[in-house]
C-alpha cells in the first residue's frame, strides 16, 4: 500500500529526492532516497576538489544530516537505510551517488519540508565547496527548471582544458 499523503518525488537528470512509504511498515514510516548524478555535475566539480572530496557527493552526504535534524525537529527520527532498491532510481544510466534514510512516524508536513530544504541546501553546499560564488535560487524551482539552471551553471563554471 502506498501512502500518497507522505510520498513525494523531485527528480531530474542531475539529482533526485524521493520519499516513499516503507512497505514493511504500517505506522507512517518512509524511505527517503536521494542522489546526485556525478557525471552531470562533473563540469562544475572537476578540478575543484581533492581526490575523494567531490563537492556534489560530499554535499549529498551532508544533506543526510540535515534531513536527520529536520526529522528530530518534527518529533521523529531518521537513520541510514542500506539495501533499498527501486527500479525507477536512479533516473538515468549514468554514475550516481545515492543515500537512503528510514524516517519513522512521519508527520504530514515533513516530506515537503525535506524536499524544499534538501534541494536548495544541496546546491548551496556544492556552490560553497566548489567556490563558484554562483547566484542561486532562494526558493525551490520545479525539477525541469532546476535542471536547466544547473545546465547553465555547468556551461558557465566549467573549467576549460588548457
């Protein structure tokens, strides 16, 4: 049974945040999966980090802690969840970094709050770590609109080969 009241999906070719009812639970637990497309973010991350410190991957990891903090603020808890598989994720066949959390007894307001916070803050973390200084949206754009925005960032901030 899918609890559509708690389910949300924000997906484009660069990133995704998907919140779905935990089929193994009957009490409002959800699985929150998120991912970034490493290949697509490469133009704005390549040459701007040390090995094993990709700003997009690190940003996604840090967002997991933000989501855990949001869960606590809403009177619930979240913990890393390994082994979750969804045939629709990731949305493309490129290289993705993915994270999943199990969030227990989710209040109805939390999924929207997670999506809004996570998408905007992920972009900010990537921007800061890559030292881009980009002018970022301060409100959540639609997935397609955000994809076009990130594509323009990749064009503008790509490090050109010498």
